[in-house]
C-alpha cells in the first residue's frame, strides 16, 4: 500500500502520541458486568439478532477463484454452501437437499457442474434451481417453484463474501458498510494470493474479540511475536458507524521524528486493522502479507471458532519469499493460538467460575468500548 495523505496523517498522529507517551482515549472508563460474557440468554439473543440477521463475512472472494468453484461450511450449526456460478456471481444456499435434508457437499472447497444429492440424486444447477430427480415419474409432482435450494442473501464486495444466515432477510451491503467500505476497497483483497487457512478454537467470542481491539497487552503477552514489532499501549482509533479502524505503531516509528515529512514512507511505520462488525478483522498490510480473521460464536458462551487466513501480495516464487511467508504465518498462529487464546482461556475460566462480577475497560481501550456499546445497541433494539 502506497503512502497517501491519509497515511501521513495517521503517522503524524502516531508520532505525536509517541512523543507525548499517550494514546487515543475514550472519555471515561467503562464497566462491563460479567453477565455480558456469560449469560446464556444474552448469548442466544446475540447469535440470533447479530450473527443470523446481519450480514457477516463468510469467505473471501479469492476462495472462489473461478466459475463452478464452491466452498461448503457449517456456521453456528447452519450448513452453508457458497458457489460462483457460470455468470461469475457468488450465491449462498443452505447446504441442504429439498427432498430429505441431506447435505449436498462435504465441508471444504472444489469444483462442480451441478449439485447432486448423495442420498437420492436430486440435481440442482449452480443458481440453485431444481433440474432433475432420480425416479421422477414415480415420485410425484414437485418442481423448481417449490423445491429449489433455499437461497441465503449474499453479496460480494471489496473482496469479501457477505451472507445473512436467515433466508428472506435481504441487505444493502454498501449501506451496511458505509464509510468503511472505501477503506476496505483500498486493500484490493480480490487481487491477493491465498496462502493458507486454519480454524482455531478459542474462549467465548467476546473474550477472544476483545484481544483484537487493543495494543495495551502487546508488550506483556506478545514479547516474542507481535510485541517485537509494535509499540504497546499506542493506538489510533476511528469509528465508521458500528465498524472501526485501529492503527498500531511499529517500533520503527521513532525514525520519523528526525525525518522530514516529505520523505516519510508512512506505511512502513504503522499497521492498520479494519474491524467490520460483528466478526471480521483485516490486519496488514505487512511486507506484502495480510492476516484476515473471522470470528464466530461457539456452541456455548464460553467457546468460539476463528477462521484465520494468510494472504500474500502474490504467490511466493523464491525460497526467500516462501520463508518470509511461512514466518508471517507462524507468527500469526503463535500470537493468536498460543498467546492471546491461552490468556483468554484463563479469562473465560475466571468468568465461568461465577466469582467475577465485572470488568473495567480503560480509557486507553476505546475500540473495546465502542464494540461493546454497539453490542448493547443491537441487544436492546427490537427487530
């Protein structure tokens, strides 16, 4: 990403904080009751109102690189299949045959000409239309109008595939993203190379997500990974409706103090993280690499699943490029799985003990405050 007027402004803000030993702050501290993280009824309400009625990031466009490619997954017990049809449009369906409910595709990705049910060989085209049935003459009268696949609202925008997990709940993705949309577009995610993906089990989704929203812990939790490169407790914070951008300062930032602004390579000294409510974090760009994280609540308030994707500006072509990519991937894995989620598991255990009554979120953790204020808004809204 080239240095722009905006990146100069962000670097200028970061340098000012570095010199003053300050950070962006909320007006006051915030108290969060322990029930925010543990209450089963609140958890069920959040899953329903937020994760099943709002557009959530289910995949990246590069995961469906060509027509007739698909990806099948189960998201919070909902079986979903994404497919790029012959017209190039990505569609989402319940991964469920309309006859007896068999799943059409196994979890994973691949190519196909049609959906064919493994149970009784009912067939659907890639737009979900029922096209054929084994033993059609003996079955009885059903047709495409009543027995085509159940479609889920879906939109591909800014290199991300957004889906509402409730049929019949259409959304305007540009309106939902608002002013953060152009920020996502600047990253050109659709042109990146997908290097690797993995799923990580974690503590409750809010405990896990809180860790993505601040640098206050970087020095203590990540001294050998993230903390080697970023300045702890220095964060820039900007909001875009329910969405956010935070910017961490890299340890090289001090060099800008003695460099004329006209010579700044600002992007080399800051790290932007775009956070799209409720479950997407795009972290980078760092040395031609980008980390994309998708967070999903687990089966209980105490568990979560994170889908971690490593992107490269292009496919590595040399031993050195492969080495750098693997190092970036390994650092991301260690920082989240072995550091953040290990600490988070302890936090979750403390909450589940029933002995913790509340947390205090600091003024220096404004992104956590904004996230929980947004959650509270959706929890109280009538939908």
